[in-house]
DNA sequence: TTGAAGTATAAACCATACTTCATACTTTAT
DNA sequence: ATAAAGTATGAAGTATGGTTTATACTTCAA
């Protein structure tokens, strides 16, 4: 039995970057960019293998989904990093973590308000167009 | 009576770029950038004055407010331009304009959904942190 | 066993959305 | 009358978030 297969048996929930990319629909290079940015880490199993490949777990998949959603609605990578650090890091106290998360929830509520306002503007736009006002 | 004052009396609702900047809280340079990008136009009253200054009306103020809100929630300038063109341009038929605006409204609804999902994730995050799960 | 596909790393390049700099003209305040 | 402030224009520079290119090693399938 090859190392590869043995490894896969134990780490059968772990993904190589290619699978991770397909699973999340994020290009490999972008995933690497995010990793270098410090948004998550893959694990290199040097004790078992010598190939230097990185393996990613479900946790990383979840983080990537969060990143996608958050970017979609206008959060920057540094904001997202702050969020992930609060959630999974060890640098902050429990209260500080909760504060970071609560603040971001507040910002999200603001953004929802903004979106509703833009939506209202566009609905007004449709009415204008219908009334041939422009 | 100077030209300037005379002009202001007639165009008392028109703004110079400085006033426009203060009114909208958008830097002068950014406003010029947006104008060059084609998001709106100031008017040069060469018949009355020779100074080449641009004057901006309420319409421009409204557009800038729309731009601010839309950017805040992750729309790009080119998307915003498309929107403004649909609304105020002459290139499209009424039905085409309505289609552009409706599509964008649909996207906004999607974004609101995304935001609600991210919010849910963060609320879960708070619970995790409280339960000392990370 | 060998060629195709996958992985790692670094560096250069790119698009978007500004920001800064430089130059020159106009208006306004004193 | 003149200095300070405002305006116009063009070009270069910057930050963010990637993408592309190049090189080299590893694994896998036939």
C-alpha cells in the first residue's frame, strides 16, 4: 500500500488544493493567495510524506464559504481576517472576540439597510422610466 | 454686480465642485474621477463666464448619494454606471431600461440574502466563542 | 517508465478605484 | 494690488485583490 493511499484512509476528510478548489469554486491561485494572506492554513504532513503538499479540512471549506459570502457583500479581506481571527484565534479574550463579532453583525445590519435604500431608489427608477420621465 | 454674483443668483441651486464635495462628503478628486468615468456631468457656462468652472445640480447630488450607497454594498463603478445609464441615458428602450433596473434589484435581493447568511454565521460564531469552543 | 497532471514557490503583471503631484489659470478677500 | 483659495487638467503613484508566468518537484495512469 502506497503512502498516498494510507494517508488518504486516515485523512479521508482532508482535501488537496485541487479538490478544495473544485469544492468551493475558488481558483487554486486565489486559495493560495488567501492562505498567504493568513485567512487559514493547510497542514503539511512531513512525518508521513515528503512531498510538501498541503491538506485542508472542513474547517477551511467553511472559512472559504464565509470569505466568498462576505466578499460578495463588500467586506475586504482585512475585515474578513479580523473576523476569522476573532473567531478562531487565541489572541483575544472571549469578551473581545464577542465584541468583534457583534460589531460586524451591526455593520451587516447597516448594509442591509443600505441595500434596501438602493433597492427603493431603483424601484423609483423603474417608475420614472415607465412614466417616461427620462 | 460681478458676473459671479449674477451667475449665482440665477443658478442658485447649482454647486461648484467644492460645495458639491462638502455636501456629499466625497473628496473633490474622487468626484472628478467619477465624472471622468462618465457617471455624471457638470455644466460649463461658457456663455456667461470664461472661467471654465463646472456647475453641478441636485441631480448630480442624488447620483453621488446613489454611488456612495451602492459602493458601500459592493457594487463596482462599472455596475453603477450601467445603472445610471439605464436610468438617465437615451441609448436603451424603455423595456431595456426596466430590465437593467429589475436585474439589479434582483441582485440586491440576493445580496440581502447573503448578508443574512453571513450574519447567521457570525451569530453562530458568538455562540461558539461563548461555549469556549475555540 | 514515461508522459500527463498535480503541487509549491516566487516574481512579475494586471484591473479597479482611487490619491498625489505638477502646472496653470480664476476668483475672492484685504 | 496682491496673496490666498479655488478650479482644471494631465500624469504619475498607490492599495487591494487578485492573475499570470516560470521553474521545479511529485504523483499517477497507461
